[in-house]
C-alpha cells in the first residue's frame, strides 16, 4: 500500500511540474535568486551562485561577470562538464558592439548549470559563494528540476 502512495506522489508531482512549464526565468543577481515563472505565478525559486566578480554587466571574456538583460535559453547539454547545462543566448548584438568598442572579445558560453561533475556533494559549501566564470550555478537536484521545467526557447531576464 505504501508503494502506491509513493507512486501517486511521484506521478502527481511530475504532472504538476509539467503543468507549470516555464514561460520566463527571472534572475536577481543581488539576491542570488532564480525564479521559474509561469505567467505571473512563481513556480519554483532557487538559490544561485554567480561569477567570481558578479557586480555589473558582463563586458568581456574572463571578467567573471554574469550578464544582465534579456536573453533566451536556446540549447542544452546533458553531457556537460557540470551536472547538465542550459545555454544563454549571450552575447547578443548589443553585447558584441559594446565589446568591440572597447577592443575586447565579449566572451560566451554562459550557462545555467549544476555542480562540477563528481563534485555535487560539495554544493552545500560551493553555493555559499560566487565561483563560476560568469555562469549561473545551482545544486544538481535543482538543476534536475530546472531541466524538466525549462524548454529551449524560454526567455531569461537577468537583473542586477
């Protein structure tokens, strides 16, 4: 009887998650928070870690900043060097032009991802500080949920 209750809980939560697909991912860098939105409703909220120098918009390769602005989550990698990753459409045309004006490469490969492969057990420590090169990092369990809730083509807004 207990296994029936567990199975119902699993299927109901999976059904709930499917009904709550993301229409927007909203990131607040200052609050180290990412919210999965479905219309005006917050579906899930996650604590995040950012680049090692998180204040301000990403300007160039290697500045360890997480971009700010509106982008799209455009593709995913299940065999990433980190526990799954979903790519942001950074740099956009404005980012490229801004970097060109200062004679720099804007960088790229900004992702939402889990922990470095084989080091997920460290997330209770690593999520307390900013450690990425500009990506948005979450725990592996959180990344599994995000993976299920966010489809390719979902907009992401990153606020200071």
